[in-house]
């Protein structure tokens, strides 16, 4: 009796599982629902009926169909949620871009406002004073850069001299070692 029930039920579940995999494509809820529904339906058909193979198979078929439908709803809801999340993410990224654009525009407006304020109040004497200060700072920068470059050149020359000293000492030690070996 058990073997008679098991073989048709296993065959049905096998066919149902692979047909569900071919039709859904996105989730596995439909296949899982069909399999679990068929198992539950087969058990219910056996327990509620007179235990005949027809009751078991009928229960498995009905359970499989109902489980498949329920699983399809789960898959559909999962897809809807994923699509909604993707839309929310897209909208968030758009909002971030718009916010960044707005911040750049505000910075540009502030800079323009500062230039406008200077333009309205600046005199020729102010321009000359600003240009003299810029020239003074640039000259100071040039002096410091030149001094830095000279100090770097001195450091490089010292390192080269130290390397030459180390090389000469190695050669001297080798020569002394050869003379001592005689």
C-alpha cells in the first residue's frame, strides 16, 4: 500500500518540481509551495479518504495546485518588494544628486555675492594694495622654495658622499683582508 502511494506521489512531485522551475524563473516559492502542498494534500487525502491511491493522488494534485498558487503569490510579493526597494534606492540617489547640485549652486552664489560686495566698495587704492600684498607673499614663497630646494640639494650631496665613504671603506676592508691572508 505504501509503495503504491509513494511511487505516484514521488513521480508527481518530481514532475511538478521541474515544471515549476521552468515556469517561474524568478523565485522558488512556487516550486516549494507546490511540493509542500502536494505532500500535505497527499497526507490529507490519505487521512480524510478511505486510504485509496485515488484519494492520495487527488489530495496531492489539489494540494500541489493550491501550494503552487500560494508560492506564486509569495514570489510575486517578493518581486514587488524588490522592485519597490530598487525604486526607493533610485529616488534616494536622485535626491542626493539634486542636493549636491544645490549645494554647489549655493557655493557659487556665495562666491559671486562676495565678489559683488568687493566690487561695489573697492577703490583703485584697494586694488593696488591687494596686488602689492600678493606680490610680497609670492616673493616670500619663492624665497622659501629656493631655500628648501638648496637644503634638499645639500642633503642629497651629503647622502652621496656617505655612500662613497661606505663603498670606499668596504673596498679598503677587502683589500686589507687580502693582504692579511698572504
